[in-house]
C-alpha cells in the first residue's frame, strides 16, 4: 500500500471502524476541518480533522527539541539558605537519584521525561517528513505503532506541576529562584503537548497507507457480532481469525486475551504496594544532623499547617485519594464484569475513563521528591533524601496504569448485549 495525499483537501473521510471502547461498528464519516467523529453509543472520540496535520507536528516537534536542549543548558532552580546556596540542573533530578542508589526511580524519570518524549517527537517528525518519500513500509508501521503505545507514558506536564509544588514547599524555608532552563522546560512542555494534540491517529494511518475500502455494516451492530475485529492501533476493520492488522501490523483480538485475570493480578499487586507507600517515609530531611522522615500524609499535614491549603489539597487528592479510588474503581469494574452485571454500561465506562485519565497524575509526589533531593544538598546544613515509600508509590502508580490498560471496556457492553439476547 502507498501513501495517499489529501493535504489540500478541506474534507477528510475516516474509514469505517469499530469503537475501541464499546465495539460498535461506525461507518465511514466525512469530516470538515475542525470536526470530530464520535461513537454514537458511548461518545468515544474516533477521529478529528485537524488543520495542517502534515506540517504543524513537525514545526512543534522541532521547537520542542530546541527547548529541551535549552532546558539542559542552564540552571534549572537555585536554592539559598543562611548564606549557603545550591544550584540544580534539570538532569540532576535524575542523576541524584541514581547516585543515592534509587536506580528504579532514576529510570522512571529518564523514560517518562526524556527518553519516551524525544522518541515520540522524533518518530512523528520522521514519519511526516518521509510521508511522500521512500521509507520502507515496515519502518513506517513500526514507528506508527510506537507512537500509539508510548503516548500514555509521557509525563512532562506532570513533572512541571511537581516543580511548582516544590517551589511552594520551599518558599517558606529559603530563597528560591527559577533559572533560564526552567522557562525553557515550560516551553518544552507546552510544545510537546501541542505536538501530541496536532495529529490524529486515524488520519495518520489513512494518510500513510490509504483507506481500507468500503464495507457494508449492519446498523447498531458490534464488530464481534458481525464477524469483524477493529484494530486498536489504526482503527482498520478485519475479519475475525486474522492475527495481525493488514494495514499497521498490530495484533488483532476481539477481546484482550486474559485481560480480566491480568487486571485482577495487577490490582492486587498495587494494593500490596499501597500499604508501604503510605506507611514508610517518602523522603528524609536531614537538618543540622537531625533526621526528619516524612510520609505522604505527613507532608500534606505540614503544608496545611503552613497555610498552603491549595497545594496540600492537590497532593492529598493526587497522592492519596486518586490511587486508592482508582484501585477501588477498577476492582469494582472487574467484579461487575466477572459476576455478569450488565446494568448502566455507560456509567461504568465513564468510571473507567476517569481511572485512565487521572492515573498518571499521581506521579506528582514522586517528582516532587526527585526535585527536592536534587536541589537541597547543603552538606551538613540540610539535605533531602528519597525515602523507601517513593519506590513503592511509583510502583503503585505505574502498575495501576498498566492495570487500566489491561482492562477491556468492551466486556461491559458484552454483558448488556447478553442480557438483551436473554430477554
């Protein structure tokens, strides 16, 4: 298959597809610039016709790379207390964790803040730059699949919120100044978000390999009932029994194999880690030889006592409430599906969407610890070290994210279909 140019068209018709959240078949739909196609049953956004999708992501991506280089070229933050000062670069948030033996946390920050974002931006730029030139189709497919899979793990915006929270924590203790690299990092974050939001997944695959062809679809039917399966990567429809998508090469499955069992196992693991994440210190502050360990709740109480009510509320919600609610919500959804309760599928789906959306924001506290440990290293006066709870808490966040991805929301709608057939 060869790329099909629609650069100068004011309308774009996305392929017939199956909603990845409820499996309903949706016919091909013509979209004008700025219009969005959504599933008529669950409201899931299927495709968007964004303006100038071949040029804008390249421009935003190139600018984001420049801002990333600048964010590592100057001072990120500076801290001074009692006449003693300390400067920190962006990379020192990571290298400090590694030097102190927290290799897991260092790897998490390296991937979510540097590695995966740069791979994402580079892949977008390469794919769109070579879209009308010679590039092996297997390379295009591999890059396209990579874009779809790493997108949920980009956490640059979460880290930026962590920086602002760290700033509020330190303002009462010392003089804090933001360096040139901080403002470059703000630009890097904004441009990365713009790069991600300026490209539509289904448009990209159709632009690379052309439309999949017209299909006769039954109204109000699901892909499984029609003997079809929708690809979660590119949205193309294929016959049940095919193992890989003919357009993008992704694995095909009507329902995620072993998805419910895997979700149960991951959730139980996160419950086990949630206990030490809240009982053990998430950071240790050594001040004039006095060691003061602080738990997550202890940090919230301290911020509240200092009058930083909004920041205390943000950390409490993101680090205590959100992980617990997410675990409980996914456990309840798994239980409902396993017991065969098919009532209110749209309400269950909205709950599932909420768990997916808020999951990564719980990393704020881990990023705050990394920033404070990288910045406050004043030898015998004051030094902050990550605590054992930081590793456990990062594990909770990452495992619950994987658990949410493992859960197959189409099972919710299968239960409703089964109840209708029994009636």
